[in-house]
C-alpha cells in the first residue's frame, strides 16, 4: 500500500496507455483510468497533478457532449417530433418540439418555419443519456437561431484558449474587429460583422488554435489584428 | 439550399471579397507535384489551396471496341473519399463523382490530347486501355479543376510498362511516354447573384446559382462545356464566363511550366 509512486511530473506530455502512477494512493480523473494498481492515460495530453488527483488536459480530440454545455449545432433533418442536430461530436442530438420554442407549435405545423435544414442554432444540452444520445433545448437566455454570419470549426480542446481567462481573448477580438462572435463548447464558432473584419477575426481564431501552447498569445493576436487592419 | 448562407456570401461578393480574402476572380495557390506514385505508370498530385487531389494512371491490355478496331481507349474513374470531406460517403460513385469523371474524360477525349491510334498494339485484337483514377485527399472546394489539371499532367508523366506478347510487366517501365498533343485545362466559373467567381470554396459551391466548367486548350479552343445549377445562363453570361476561363487557364499554364 505504501509503495505508491508517481511516474510522471506536472506538465509532462503523455501518450495513451502510458503509466502515470502506481499504487492506490492516487486517484484517476479526466483522461486517465485505473488498471488494477496502475493509473494509465487514455489520451494524448499534458499531465496535471493536483494533490492525489491525476488529471489530463487533452491536446486534441473530438467533442464529448456534457450536460449544460452551450453549443452551436446545425440542423440536419426534420422529423415528426422535432429536429436532428449535428453537434460536431460522434453522437446524435435531438431537439424536440416542446423544447424548440417558447411559442406554442400547433399540430401539423410546418416545422421549417422555425428551423430549416442547414440552419445553425445556439442551443443548450439538457441531457446526455447513457447511450450518449443528446437532448437539446432552445429555452434559456440568449439561445437562438443564428442568422447569416460565417462558421469556423476548430478543435474543441482549444475552446478554453479562444475564450481566454474570463472571456478576455474573445472580447479582445470582438472589440478590435467589431464582430459579433459566439463560441460553442463543441468547437463551432459563429462570427458576424463586416466582410473584412470577419476575415480578420476568423484568421485570428485559426492562429489561436494553432499556437495556443506558445506563451504571449494575447499580445501576438493583438498585434496580428492591428497589422491586418492597416492593410 | 441555405438562404442565410447565400445572403451572407452575396454580402461578401458585393464588397468584392471572399471568405478567404481573395478577389472574385483570383485562384488560390496552385501547387503541382508530378510523378509522385512509384507503383503507378503516371501520377500527379495537385493542390489548390487546401483542396488536394491525387491522380494515378495505369495501363491495361484489352480488346478494342468493335467500331474502333485500331484505337485504344481511356477510362476515367473518380473516388470521392470520405476522409476528404464529411459530406462524402463510402460506396459506389455518386452523381458528383460521376460528373467529375465524365467532365475530365470529355476534356481529354474531345481535345484530342491523346492519340488513341498509338495505343493500338495489334489491330482488332489488342490495345492499351489507359485508366485514369482520381482520388480526393481533401475537399476545400473546386475539386473539378484540380482533378482535370492533375489528370492531364499525370498522363504526361505516364510511361508504358514493358510487354511481352500479352504479358505486361508492371515492375519495369519503358522509356516511351504517351504521346500527348494538347493540354486541356478545365476552369469552373460560378455565378452567384450577378457575380462571376472562379476557384470556389465549399460554402460558395453550396449556394451557386449556376456553374459552367469550360475546358480549353492552349490555342484557345473550347473542347468541353458542363453546365450545372438551377438558374439559366444568358448568352452574355456564357461569353463572360468563357473569357474569364480563358484568362485563368493561361495563368494555370504558366504555373504548369515551372
């Protein structure tokens, strides 16, 4: 029991299956799992050790739906009872009629009046079943259909970098490009503004996605936007 | 068709710019990598921006068609691989894949680029069948132009495999190349609203009103046309599109020479 031993240190990069710790004194958290006495990593990422808890911050990966996340989805199909939504994850999401609008939707109504195939919506995950089926809702502050604007899709693991500390990064881009930007937790980003500004904003986001691990990011993005604006 | 997306793209076109900050009639960076597959007799990989298309050429011995006993033939096949876009599904070629194959085939056949008579081994009995296989590695719009360009360059690099009677040894290639007389280059011009654009992005392809693919040779002869989209084209439109395609094909030819 006392033989517990850490095999990695904080901020190490590990690959799936790598041994992180031996013994029962450590606890596996996000991106790690226990196999008998050992804790192994299940993803490629950076190790974070918080006391006894070993956590992994993934470097890349698909979006895993989580209850309460606000995401941007695309309408894929219309059924009798609602809409099927593509969420940039591996699982199917459904927006049922009762959650779609605060208005009453009469029986036999033309559902395309509300959302059409190809529309983007800002929506909230209300439930994820054990089979990973996703239930969505449009009832909540700010949840709406996203009219026009362009969509940029990034790696969902970079979403916290795009938002920045307390939204500092995204509000900096918003202010300097005068664009409306909404970041979905699933890595789908919606931008609306003047064409040139939209282009600068989308390029800035792509730079953040690519260089999120290099320090001094906010300053570099600021400079990038300034130099693009001069052109 | 998504009306919101169309409205948004038209807003861009009205201010004379595109999603990636290009002019309406500007191509993305075209890069050509000829003879990149060793196991094929001829090959070429063409990238237009992030669009990536690979073409391989294989030779096969077979019987000629009964009406063209002294001529060989070509077959073009397109594979839109699911890895290149979420919109592509595995399975037999769909309507889009067939269209690309047919347009590329028509460009090469009708321009007379390939001398079919030289593919004849023994009249009425044995001819070469040249198979051109197009694979998409990444779809970021304008696959057709990339495929057509890659196909003709792949044909130019192709060498006959050595042959004894009816047995072909694919492992040793001869030095004889195919005789390519002309270089047909397809250019796709899109019409969205009142604007004409070349080298479309995926988003722009989704909202097109009409599309015309014009294959031209170096001496400015049109050898194939392919119209798609719901809206009709007037005679003036077509003339404008052809002028644009000729201008753009000249640019591509300059890149090819390098």
